[in-house]
């Protein structure tokens, strides 16, 4: 009879250990999911910020180039008109 009780006790202990292990595995899975989600969000934010900075930098360069070209063309036209004016005198 005691042998049967020992076997039942061992089976009960094994069952409780299995359930505790399953619980621990589930808890670790949840933590891993949360960490991965935070990493994904951080990565997406970093990419978004980098793209935004690149866009702003590109916009700034484009504005500077446009202003320079406009200024250069305006000067060229002004000099051409002045040159034509001198020819007409």
C-alpha cells in the first residue's frame, strides 16, 4: 500500500512539475513576444526618423540648389539684357 502511495505521490509531483514548467514556458513566451514587439516598434521609429531626416535634408538641399540656379539664371539674364542695351546705344 505504501508503494502505491509513493507512486501516486511521484505522479502528482511529476504532474505539478509539468504544469509549473508549462506555466514558466508560457511566461517566457509572453516576455519574448513583448520584447520583440518593443524592438520592432523601436526599429520602425528609427527608420521613420531616419527617413524624415533624409527628406528634410533633401528638401533643404533642393531649396538651396533651386535658389542658386534661380539667382544664377537671373544674373545671366540681367547681364544679357545689359549687354544688349549697350549694343543698342
